[in-house]
C-alpha cells in the first residue's frame, strides 16, 4: 500500500528555504544512492518599467485624437504633450499617472476629471503664451514646477482641465482602454494646439509600480528627452527612451515536479483539452494542490514534488527529488502574469537528466481562460481578477502578444 514520506533532513532544508514540499512515494525499491537530482527554476526576465508605451497625434483646438492601451487594477497611465503656444510648458498627470481602476477593479470611464495638470519644464523663460511666442526663447536652469493659475513670470492660465480633456472607455474582455484626448481650449484665453505626445503604462511587481515617476520629478531638473517635447513638441527622444524601458515581465507562480514511468506526460497533452485534473488551478492561480491530489491517484506517477513560491525576476526556486534510471520527470510552473499560461517540458526527460533543460521547455496556454495582455489583464489572478472561462485545447503560446522567448523568461536546470 502506498504511503507518503520524506526525510527529516530534506524537509528541514526545504522549509528553511521557504519551500512547500510534498512527495508521493512508491513501492519500488530500485532507488539507488546518489539519485537525488535537484531541479532549479530561475526567473531571468529583464525587469522593465512599463508594460506598454506609445505615442499619440497632435491635437488642434476643437479636435480630438485617440489611442488604445491594455491595463489592469493598480496600473497607471502617464502621458505628456506640449502646450504648443508656449516656450516649455507641457500637459501631464501628477505622478504616478491617471488612476484607471477603483479598489474593486472597476474601471474609470467617461471624462476623467482633473486628469492632467500644466507644468513648466524650467528650461526656458516663459513669454506671454500665444502664437507669437519666440522659439526656443531664453534658456534658464530651472526645475519642473506646476503652473497653477500663473507661471513664474506672472502670465495667466486657465486650469489644465479647462483646456485638455481626457476620456476613457473600456473593453473588459481584452482589458483594453481607449483614451480620447480632446483639445477644448478653442475660444478660451489660453487657446493652443497640443503637440504629439507620449504615454506609458507602468508595470507592477510585488503590488508596487515599477516606475512611479515616469517622465519627471516635480522640483527636479527635467531630462533631455522631456525637454525636447516641452520645448519643441518633438516626441521622438522620449518615445525612444520609454520604448527601451517597455516590455512584458512576469513572476513564476509555484511549480510541480512529477516522477513517472511510461510514455505519457501526466501533466498535460498538447493539442488536447485540459483533462480537468487540476492543471487549470496551477495555470490560472499558481495553485498546484488540486493537480497534486489528482496525480497521486495515477498509477504511473511515482512521486510528486510541489514548490509553493512566487518567484520574482532574478529570483529562483528549486527542489531535490528521488528518481531511478528507468523513470522520467515532468514539470510545470505558472507564467504568473497571465490568465492561464504555464511553462512545461515539451519533450520526454529522463529523471536523471543533468544540465540546462530550458531548450526542452515551452510556454503553453491551458485553454481554460480567455487570454489578455500579459501583466495588463484585469481578469488575471495577480490583479485579483475573475476568470473568463474558455474551452480550448492546450496550445503553444503564439505571437499575439510581444512575449519574450522562453529562454529570456526562465532558466531551468537539473543538477
């Protein structure tokens, strides 16, 4: 009769490392000394400040422009556009940007009150705003400050919200916002065109924005890239800068390692629907317990090892397992910033394999939840989202989203 066991020494080691550990034993007596490989899962993804970024068109008085972006609860939208009839003024929200969802994950839509403020870049002496402003104007060595009614030279301005209007609509399935910028300065004392602009949506790690001051810091000198935008309406330098800082990131959410015999991977079968053994719980929430419980009843499964850990970029998790020469291993770990994606081996792995097995690893879509932009999907568990079910076959994640290659996200080594 089967029973569960693990050595006290090994348990102490794993508990000290912060690992959850479960081993499902077998009746086999062929486990030889020295057959205790360790499998290590490393999160090697490069941390990026922004999950998405881009630019939008210039807007003349009375006109509008739109752009779209993905976002989820807790993320913020930052944007910047030049007050065209000025020497170096620009519109932008307060740091860290426009709040997009309330605490319950409900999106803000419609006109966003007081979405932006008017800022002085501090690099040019302000002239009377209007079409006759001399560019570039007289240089100065100031800092970024808010223009609230009047600038440092005493020129008057209406509130930014009376000139620059931001409205949002939201597609819940795609977790996609459409932002409309309308120039409502027409006919006011501060009529002005808006330059083309730049926007970003900040990534989140450990429930915190990776970048909470995307373009500027109030009271500090402006960067060269924002200065080009504020003085000339030139978006290219700032756009190039934020593009280099934009990318999909992820955590790894728990892992399961299965020692088995036979020719069938007990965790999944590519091209077939999820077998409802608990893989969806791992792929959607990083919870390996249901899959573990099901696999304990599968005859060819000899042992099961579970690591319950959230692995941030540049961190790792590992466990040591017992295996014999005639056995194989299968593993899976959740792509944490997804709706139902997981990494798993796509080739048979002898249990006593040694070395880097990343090349034998693939990123898979479990097919049980509608996919959204990784790290910007409001239905994803990392954002306390509610699953939108789907019923599709397990498949390799394609190129719908700009996901880094497997080896740029994870490194899996057996030693």
